[in-house]
């Protein structure tokens, strides 16, 4: 304030300027090369260029807890921002640095789960864990990009390939009740009963006529065969013979 009256006299102010300096700043002034200062304005600019950064307010530790991972931000980018912020703040306790990084992660991030379970205590352990998960994330990203590139370069199917593909057979039409309707010729459902030509004589008489014939060969049997079984087979053979004869007669 005592130099205000000399504010229009640059020579006087420049002479008394070193009296306001101390320590490193005083050494800086006396180590300036001769002819550096030719006006008070030049002296002010040189001083501010050297020491102005010391007047910038440093961020406090609480800014570390405002750090958050951005949407789809790589883990390496978040780690770099965390390191730069710790350097900018200055001397930050180790536990607060670790907690600040953990607070910036999402609860579904694999590294957050690892930190929650293993609980790193030193910056060396923290950095080792960060590099491990950064490498895993970059490997997964490279694999994803490779699959996308392979899918984009894969040959597309041509019209000839489409024509060579076997066509799917149409399913039979269904009725109102859900049963399939067999329209193809000669196809019948397996559960449909067959109808035979009715016999024109009683079975007893036909059986007696068959017993008189010696040209009928009975099928070979397995194990013991009772008389009733033989009779039943004979009746079945008789029915089939009679049906064949009648069909032939009709034709």
C-alpha cells in the first residue's frame, strides 16, 4: 500500500518489487538474465507465468468420491482418470484412494465383486487387480469384435442354395375335431377296421371240409401247442381261404 503513490513510476515499483519476495521467489528474481525486465508489465507477466499455478486451488479429497464410471466406459479409461485425480489432489491416504475407486464402480462390475471379497489393502494390490481385469476386459472386447467381423464377412446364401434346399412336406389337412384327414390314395389310418366278404356256410361245416383235405400246411409252432390253439389257427386259415375264394369268384 505504501507504493500506491508510485504506481505511475515503473522504475520505482520495479526497484521495490524484490522487497515483497522471499525464499525461492527471491532467488528466482535475482537469477533472471540481464535485460529480461524492461517494464513493470514485463515483470508482472514473468512472475505470473512462473508462480501462477501455485495459486490454483487444488481439488479436495471429497472430489475423489464423485468419480463414477461412465456408460460403456472401458476400465482402463476409468483407472487413468482415477490416477490423474489422485495426483491432482495431492497426498491422499491409501485407504481413501482404494475406497474412491471402489465407489466409482458399478455393483455388477466383476472388479467390484473382487474388491468386495478380497479387500486390497495396498496400492500395489490395487494396481495388480486393476491390470488383471483390464486385460480380461480387453480380451473379451477383441473376441467380440472378431466375431462381428467374421459374421459380416461370411458369404451370404444365394438363390441356388435356396433352391437346393429340400422342401418341407405339407402336413395332412386337419378336420374340425383336430384329426388328420388322409387324402393320399391308398393310405388309411392304422386304427380303421377292415371289412371281409361274409361267409356263405357255418364255420363247423367249413372246418369239417378242411379236415378232409391233406394239402394244408400248418405253420410251425414254438413250444407246446394245445388243441384249442390248433383249432383256432385252423379256423383262421379257413376264413382266409374262404375269403380268397369268394374274392376270386367275384372277379
